[in-house]
């Protein structure tokens, strides 16, 4: 963790450790810190108690100006190296702590932190594209990512083609043009939860010399390691499961040894940065990510299984269900499922769906997800796809985020909701 601790604090750390020789150390001198299993990494990375008076969590540095004692120190080219404290926008030890922890847990080289997940998408794309280039973006990408691809990139002379999330590698190969530079994935797909064959598609990308990037928000850094699957860049809306409490927005981009420098340069050039208090909330969220995700999956599976048996439901879209079309790929590539899934209802008037949702007590209605609380929104993927043919407007759809509540209470809430739906539909 280069530069996390100023050298004077390191001396202090040694002093403290001498005074407490039996204390287990979790600081940079622990040669094992990057070899622990993921759950242990969540606990030990990005903090160094004995550099900070033994306090468990790292301090929050608030900074714009950073002072240098001499002209030589100010002008030293090394002063701006990654992990060095040079200017507030480029990060402080608070930033570096989260960067290190996320990159390690996700299996990448280094990470940058930006102010939102959308900013992470934008920064990652701009890092590898220039006027005249072409990008292949999955049709099931998060809608604001699609919008950036089709609108803003077009303004700068970059063409964006949306490809089928279930495309076969051979067909993807056919879409690659001489000016294609980036292959963009998001798996499972936004709202529709198709699982992409990430290793097979990334292999096509690699063969053609493309930079393959994936929006890994659904899985969080913990449940999918995109680098082991052949991706070059991983994007996260830290807003969702890393922060985990619906109280801060953050974006994370992790790169490999090869891809990171371009991401870092672009991040600096765009002037992106994230506030220290939000970064602190993400570091705090990280500590409980594993237990929260396991519970999100458990609750989601109970809800999804119950929903599958409802007469009002046509299909539940959740790769963790054994009969989901993406189940085999999910099982192969993911260590678990998060709590976000889709529901396709049988044809029913829109006012009946509204009657169901309007009266829910435990499910909040609103955008974003990944917090401790359950959420529900109606979705319309047929309006958000280059190829809308799989999604029919007469089949209303829902997106559910299973929170950490007792599933029995959530099911009772949904059950009462279906009673309202049926009444409003005149059944
Ligand atoms: C929410 C989300 C984003 C954007 O994150 P914000 O922090 O809301 O900007 C990007 N990708 C996916 C898959 C998301 O769910």
C-alpha cells in the first residue's frame, strides 16, 4: 500500500508496535495481507490501526491543498506517482485505502474512485476511445450507460453498436470493425438479467486487440472477478453494494497492469474526484459486504421462489434460480448472487400493477439499490433496447431488490399487493 502512511506515521507505527509486540498487526508490514481469502481481505485491507493510535478504522482526510516543505519536494516528479499525496483531487490516504482494498478484492492491479457509478462508466469508456473509433456495447447495459454510448460518444465522432447480451462468440466476431476499440459488457443485464458468457466474449475481444470492460455492479467485487474471466477493466457503482446503505454515491474502476495507466490518466484529466466522507462510507460498507451479500441472496431466493409459484407471474429473471437460462454460466463464473432480480407478470392492466405497488409497506419505490432495504420498481425494457423483441409491453415487468428484512414479512407485503392487483384487474 504505497504511500498510505506518511513516513513519520510509519515510524510512529513501529513505535506503537514495539510497545505492543503481541498485538496482531494488519499494517503494510504484514507480508501476508494480499494473500488472505476474500472475507479476510474485506476485514484487513485499507486500514492500519497502529499508524493511527491503534484506532480500528482509518481517519478521514479532508484536503484540497497539500503542502511541500521545499521546492525540490514540490517539483519531484515522484511526488505525483500513484499513491502519493499531491493534491486533494488526486486522492488522500482515505482514497488510497479504498482503492487498494477494492483492487485487491476484485483481483485487479489498481483502482480509481469517482463520484458516481455513471462517472465510472464514462471515465472507463473515454480512457480507451477517440474520435473515429467504434465501441460494441451490450444491449442490456444500464440505461444511462447506453445513453452515453449512443448520444455523447456520437457527438465526439465515436460510433456505438449495441449487441445482443446472448450473442455467440462467432456472431460477436462479425460485429468487429477495423476501428472497433472497446467491448463493453454488463452481466447480468440491467433489468433483464441475461448472463453473458464473459470468458468467451472477452476472448474474442482479446483476439481482436480490443479493451474489454464490464460493469460488475450486480456481483460487487466479491462475487465476480472479471479479470480472471479475461476482462481488462471492471466498473462498479460503489453506490450499490459497496456503500450498501443508500446514503452515498461512488464509482470504482479497477484495471490491470496494462489498462490502469490509461484509466488513471483519463480520471485525472476529467477532473473527477470523490469526497472523503463518501469514501469512508464505502470503506465501512466493505467490511460487511460478504455477510450482507449472503443475506441478500438468501432473501432474494426466497422471494423469487415464492414469486415463481404465483399465478400472476409469468417468469422470474434471477440467475441463481436453477431453471434460469443463465444459471449454468452464473454458477461457473460467480461466487454467489446479489439481491437484485426481475419479474415478468402475466398480462394485466397498468392500473392494476400501480394498485399493487402503491400500497406496499416494506418495499420502497425508487431508483438505485444495494442498500439494506427492499425496493421495487416497474420496468419497461422494451423501450430501452435496440432489439426490444424479447420484451413485450403487454407483460408488465418489475425489478425487485431484496433487502435484509425477514422474507416472511416481505412475502406478506407482496401477497397483499397481488390481492390489490387482482381486485383492480376485476378478478
Ligand atoms: C446504478 C448503476 C450505475 C450508476 O451508478 P450511480 O452511482 O447511480 O451513478 C451503473 N451501472 C449499474 C449496473 C448500476 O446499477
